[in-house]
């Protein structure tokens, strides 16, 4: 009921009418971008026409204005979209420009292999950002773009809505692993999924060299993971502080000694400030890593709840997902071998990710693959038990 109420209150990307799923994009955003080019074009035309009789040198201005006007009209008329018609059994993707130019591609619904969610980096000249594209995977290594957002939750909403409509499975590789969910399992809790498949999760043996301990909790079990890399990250943190102190003291000594060109004092000061800022940023970054890997993790699991507490320097941060809302428990970010760095304890090659429709928790940092597999099996046994 909560899921349905939440979904009903959200504005969807698509218009769904019976057997038809329609996405139309472009519109307001492209018109806005087009006007961005058209306004300077209008200004250039106005200046050029007002002064043309007395100044023949304004012809280049009119030419530039014409180029801006053409670009503005082209951008403002760009549209693209998708039509899925279950009655016709077709998936149609299209785009248009200047109302007449464009392209249309039609695929059969039976050619679809799933709805994919990926994580990708987009780069511009001065920056980069992360997006989560949603696509329909078509046989023959083809794809149909649906949308991409900067919020993984929003992309998942679109993917799940489309999967429910068309009956395709979701293939999610955005978290570092590959997670597949059938359309009829999208809103099922782990317990419901196990019951639907008539499976019984098995508890595997804990690795002999595991650092994880466990103790009884009220109605369940608490697993305790000790800090993974407190000493080594503390050294990096100290190095960052040392860099800041060294640069500031060195710059002060240089200025006091007076061995500099007076005209160079400003560039020298700017140089010192920039390097001090870089050192501070490095120090802050490693401080965050230290807080993560130097935290004790306490995972309390009962039939009704999954709770993860990160304990660091006497402070505790707790994240929870009720068992009847827990839809996924996966090892993500896994690699073939564990990372080992000089001075670090074994950091492990992945983490556990627990997800509901409304929350994602990543935990169990610093464990080996074998420990992660064992911990995952233990949690599964508890949350799916009757």
C-alpha cells in the first residue's frame, strides 16, 4: 500500500494509456535553449538593420546573427520520444528536427531482452558528472535510450515503471555488479521472492580467518565488523596536516627573510594559498576515508528489520530497512582479487548493498569475498525465515 501511495504521488516520465506507453521529450527545455540563441540573434539583427544605411561594416554582424537564429530555430524544434504499443507488439523510437527532418526506428517487443540501468560519467570542458541511463536492451547488441538522470533512484523508478508495463526484466549494473529482477518480482520483498521460487536460503560456513564476530540480539543476531584500516588512514591524515603546516611555515619564513622580489609577493602568496588548499583537501578526503574504514560496523538482523550502525569516535550512525520492504541484498563492487595497500589491513573487494524502494545501505566494508558471501547468506536466512 505504501508503494502504491508513493507511486501515485509522483509525476511519471511517460503517459500510460491502456496498451500504450508514450514518452515525448524536448519541448520546454529545447525551446528555452533555442531562445537562448534567438535573443542575441534578434539583437544583432536590430542593430544591423538600424545602422545598415550608414555603416556597411555591419554585414558580418548580420551574418553572425543569422547563424545564431538558425541554431536557435533548430534547437527549439528538436523533439524525441518513444512509443510502446502492446496491441501492435512494437517499440518505436523517434526524433524530429525542424518538424520534418528526423528518424524513426521500429522494433518488435519480442526482440527486447530487458531494461538496463547503468552508471556512466559525462564530461564537459570544465567538469564531469555521473548519470544513470535507462535503456531497453534489444537483440543483436542494440539499445533504445529511455532517459538518464543524475539520481539513481529516479532512474530506477522509470525502469521499474517500464518493466511493469512491458513485462521485461531489469538488468542493473550501476552498483558494480549485475543484478537481474523479473518484472513480477520488482515489488516483492526478499522473503516474498524466496517463497515465489520455493527456495530455501542456505547458511554457508564462516571463513576460518574471518574478523567478523556475532552475538545474540533481541529477536535476531548482531554481527560486529571491527575497523578495517584505522592505523594506515590515520597516517595519511597526519601527512595532510603536515603538508598544510609545512607550506604555511615555509611561506612565512620566506617572507620574513625578505629574499624575494617585491613584485613577486602576490604570486608567491597565491601559490602558497593554492597549495595549502590542496593539502587541506587531501587531508579532508582521507579524514572521510578514515571515518569510513575506521568505523566499527554493527549489523543487527531480525525477521522484521535490518539495521546497520557505523560507530566511530563514540558517535553512531544507524540506517535501517524493514524486512518487508527489503527487495535486494547483493555483493557489489566485487573484483577478482582483494586490494592490498602498504600499511593497510585487507580492505576487501566489495561491499554488501541492501535496497528497498526508498533506501539503499552499503555496508560490510573491509571484508573478503568469502566473508561477504557468508554474511549475505546469514542475513538471507534470518530475514526470509517464518
